[in-house]
């Protein structure tokens, strides 16, 4: 049977909506989450997304060939559901700098969303933009010389676009971060403002008056698309889709902040506006993301390759439950709500049809662990408790840095791999010190992490 084209002109989806949301970080999560919420908003026809990748050229090209359309496969334990998402109006590679400046300078653009991962903010451990990084200095110099110069880092790209908006007098907008960071909207605006101080201090005042920071807690497990998923979509829908996305049924988006130029009616699609994001972001970062990191490092050492495989391991399941006990003690939401969230989360992690690889989760641990694990660890140590699950996770991470369970893919890989060499007690001290000097100076914690690291070193791969 001849398959149909995946294009609007071939009748695969509705007409492209006008671009009013610009996104940096085109990938699967943006398409399964923010685009999905817009697709299901009652005013979807008024709000289109234009999304820019980092360095990837292939995905924007495939989406452009499909006129922005793609299939979202909602993969539940009992089966798949397929829908065509039409809210992505335009897709660009990161090199399309002129288009980026044009869209950010347009009064029609009301919202800028970002999914650049924790590492993309290029922050110092103490907070704020790391102004000493060579790539930051290079981008700042390029923008000082020419405000429309192509730049590579996310803070510089955001600043260049917002500076174009300032020059065009296009009015205020909202900057919405959807990355796994506490206070992510504030952090996004902070690094852009820090970049502005390096380039043109006068821009910092304009940013203060015209860019609203929107912090969010965004949640939907979205694994990498496998080649088999393309065949699954083709057989189920009769369409050749070169850019489908697979995601779990669960979806959550909590937003805190102002939208001075408007936004889609995401709340009618299930999003939650909130005056205080902290309880939601802590619950998500500590319980979901923290469990993911624990499974990624400990599970990989046990020979598991996906979240579902690791969570099905009795040891891993027990370790996750222990971590949830430690973290839940420091959440402010009612106990019954936390327990209901944990029950639902256990079902999500156990879904055998979501092929979420541990290797995907294990990347950039140096950026993830400080927001997923350390707040709970510090709270436990302040209460004179020894958080065994947190120590276990850190011990597994040290072993990961020493070559156990998988390849190290981290923005600080060279530094951390070197620190993790040598006798384990010394390696643990150095790695903890790199995360936070206060941790490295904690003798009891270092001993507990060393004990866990020794256990994982002896396990190897079953």
C-alpha cells in the first residue's frame, strides 16, 4: 500500500498557525511537551511555534520537509496512541541566525521558550554566567563588535535576539525555561543579563523592564526516537513520518510568572498556573529526576540499560524507594499528595514500553546532581542524619566517572575523570569537593560515599 506524505498540503494536518512562540533547543521534549500543550489549547490556531536547534541540522531539515508536522506516539503500557501535532510552524538549524534575529525582533512574537539542558546555561557553581569560559568571552567579543554577529552559546543567542527586539522597539515578552533546574526562569534571565553586562551594560536595563522570567516545572518522559518507531508510525497511520516523537501518557506543566504579550491558553490543555513554583519543582526534581540519576548510575553498573529494566531490579527498586523516603521528608506538600505522586511515578518508571536509556540520563551529572540530589543531602546533614540513598547515588556516580557502567559524557568530563582516579577514598574526597567544598570536608559523608563506591566497584557488571 502506498503511504501518504506527512505534509499539510497533503492533508496530514491543519494549516500552519502564525509564529508567536520562538523556541531554542529543538528536540523531542519540546515537541512532546510545549508543542503538545499548544496543540491542545483552544486558541491553537492563533499560536505557532518556530523552533531552533543547537547544532543539529538533520532534524530541522526533516521537519521542514514535512511542513513542521510530526506524529506524537503516546506510549502506554497497554498500547500506542497516534496524533499529528501541527503547532510547530517552522523549524530551523541553529545556524539560521538571521531568522532568529528576525523572529525575536517581531512584535508578533510574545513568548520565548528554552530547553537547552542544565549545561547550556554555562553557569558558575556559585551561580551566574561563567564569564571566564572561552566560548562566553568569544561570543561577548563578537557581539561587542557587531550586534548581529553569529554566536554559539545559548546565553549569547538569547541576548542577540533580545537585543534585536530592543532595536526594533517590538515590546516586552516572556522568557520561559523548561529545563530541570530550580528557579529555571530566573536563571535564564540572569545569564542573559550577565552576558549583556559583558556586551552592552545599557541592555541590562532594557531586559529588566521588558523580559519577564517565567519559571516552570515541565514533566514528560520522552526517550530518543528509535528507527523502529518510524516503522510503527507508518504501519499504524499509513504515513511516512521521518520525525516522530514517542512519549509517556503523563504530562505536567506548572508555570509561574507573567506573560506581558500574552500566551496560548495552556491551562485549558491541562497546564497549571501557580503563584509559587517551589513545591512543584522540588517534587519533580527530587523524586523523578533524582530517581532517574540513581537508576542511571547504579542501574548501569548492575548491567541494566533502560529505566524500566533498572526499576524492575529488586535492588534498584529498593534504592529508589529509600531515596524517595529521604527526599519526601523535605517536601512541603501534604503527605497524601506526595505518596500519590510516588505511586504514579512508580508506574511511570515501570512502563516497559518506554525505552528510556540510562545512557541518555547519565549525561552531565555534574550539572544535574547539584539540583536533583544535593538539596536533600544538605538538609539531611543539617539534621545530623546520614542520607544513605544519596550517598549510594554519589558512590555510583564516582564509579561511573571511574569507567563503571558506561561512557562518561559530561561538560566537566576531563576534570572529573582525572579527579576520580587513584585510591577510592582520595577520589571520593576530590569529586565531592568538585561538587561542593563543604561536602568534601564532611568526613562522615565522605566515608559513607566511599563505602558505597567500594560496593559498586566490587559488583562490576553482573
